[in-house]
C-alpha cells in the first residue's frame, strides 16, 4: 500500500473522507467542458491601478464598511441564476480534483498533485475576483479579501453570524459554526507557522511540498464545504483561503527572485521534471466573468502585478540554519549560532523542521525523537523519561513506502524555543542533536550503528525575525 499525505492526515483526524456528506450551494456538479473552444487570455492589467487585497480581519473594520457591503451584494448577484458563475467555477474545480485519466488537457489528472497547483489556483482566484467586479457597484475596482487564518474573522465574515444588516455576509451552507474549541491555536500552529516555515531560499518544488500541509489543514479546520475538495469551491471561504495561500506564494517569490521554473515533488519524495515558465506551453483553463471557458499559460500567472493586484503585506522569510545529522546518533558538535541566541534573548520563537531521509525499512507506528543535548548528557532510557525530557525538540513518524521496502520522506515543524532555552540555561557551549528511535510498540531503539547506505536525517532551525505581539 502506498501511503499518501492525505491518508496520514485522515488517520490523524485532520481530514475527513473525500466523499463525506457535504452539499454544495448548487448540487448539480455534472458538467462537460469544451476545452478546444477555450480562447487564450493574456492579462494586460495596468500596473498603475493595482487592486490591494487586505486581510479578513482588516476587512471587518469600520474603514471597510462600504467595501463589505459592495462585496456582499456582488456575491448575491454572482450566485444568482442557474447555472451561476459560482456553479461554473465549482464544477471546474471539481474536475481539476477528479484524478481521472485524460479528464482535461495538460497531462496531469489532479491539480493538487501537479507543479501547476499554486499557479492554477492563483488564476482561479483572479477570475473569481473579476466575476465579483462585474457585479460590484461603483467605479472603484473591488479587491477580494484574503482569510488571514483567524477563527474570529472566519466566523464574522464567512460564518452565519450577522455583520451589519446583511445577515450572513459571505456564508454558504453548511455553515462554519460552531467553531472548534481552540481553533485559533490550531490555526496558529498547524497553518500559520507551517506556512511561514515554508518561505525560505529554496526551490519551487520544496516550497510547494512544504506548503501542502498548511493548505490542507486550512481546508479541514474550516468545516462546512471546505474539507471536501470537489465541492469546496462553492464556498466563498475557499477564495479567501486560497487568497492567503497566494499571498504566501508571492512572499516566497519575493525571497527567490531569480527562480523562474516550477517542479513537482510527490508524497514519496520523487521530483518531477523542471518546467521553464518562459517556454512552457501547457494550457491552464478557467471560466471568465462572462461565463466563457478561457485558457492561459503559466508565464502569464507568474507575477501578480500583471494580473492587476497586490497584497497589503507580504511575509518576511525566516532565517534557516541547516544542521545535517552526520551519522549515528549525533550531529557534529557546534556552537549555537548568534542569530538563534539573539532571537531567544528577544523572546522570539525558534522553530525546527525535523526531517527523516533514511531509506531503511519502516513500519507504521515507528517514530524518531530529536533531542538537543550537550556533550556529556545521557539519553533517556525509556519513553516515560523521553516524554518528560525538556531537551526534546520534537518527534516525527517514519512512514512506510510501497511494500514497506523503504521509509517514505516525512517531516514536521515544531516549536523548538523551550528546548533551546533549556540548552542556553545549562551553560553548555556546544550542542549536539541526538536521535532516538521508537518502535511501533513504544520501545526505545538506540542504535549504535546505522546502515551505511542510509541517507542523512536533517533538522533546520527557523528563526522568526518578528518580535512577539
């Protein structure tokens, strides 16, 4: 059996079954698409007239009362008629989620498992914004707000609660309420911080792979239609969520200005071919504001400015400190770098991304714990000592590859601030990272020698430059 990321999230309770009971606002999702009749679109938006997309929290303030009324009325018009423009977009997204062979041109069967994932969704939200502009009152261009992954703005803008006198502002049944207990904390840890940790000087494939978790977790935590991808695009929150995903994509582009190609990496860690944006001829399909099927090239979706919009803010990438683990079971000793010490002194969070690249056999239930230790520390003797150990950075699961021949690549982003502060208080000058293996029965397996062909496990420290609020 090949384990995919969605299977693992489902076992962990983050994602429901793909076919779970959900009803889109318009239930008729069957559609045929005349791909060969789609006209090419080349954006020619004026850079001098950029629309500014703001966060959902800012959009709920008094300063945006008029804009909020405009967008509510535009959505009411957008959902009118049958099929509505909302129906057309919902059906197109459902087809791009189908996974069926040869379901549309382009050579891929599911946009979420393709190197076009970020670019296609950028175009999808762009045309949704144009649809709203068609029905918006006034001469001022309407900019779609992005969901800033806060529970309160989700409830007040997209949920059933009343905003002004417009009833349920952007709600689409089934509703997003009641909100789960501790939703803001979950969104902070499983969406915001993981998204932030994905922004670094790296390749497109690595960014998209790291961004899959916050994207999927955002869908699953929103409830309503959002967890079921084939019907999610009937929910206005979908476009707010993907607006913020696009904002993080734009932030990554800002941190990697010289990269102009895209690539896909699968759940199993294999990389696809590198695609040059400038010469790629694959068509990406959308519905425009007139309800006509159109097609675009990836190069015309690469820059948000050519699409006529910008964001009120972009994220500053974290400083990444690579600590390759060179053999069993410790990393080469080294001093804690000044940037990390400075961040801890300033009270900023330091996150560690833990990764298992070992290709030795794995079974379901096996885990690896990473400990930050000084040279003369002893390792815990059992799982009870491990659970109480303040030096633990975090744990990752070893996921089986097909037929349990190898371990599938897995990683996890964890808050390492507490363990690092413990290390600093110990007065130690040099640090080591120890790895402790835990078998499927919960027993510690401290191997003295690892397979010679095993790839290196890695740990990255991600220092948040921003001071806490």
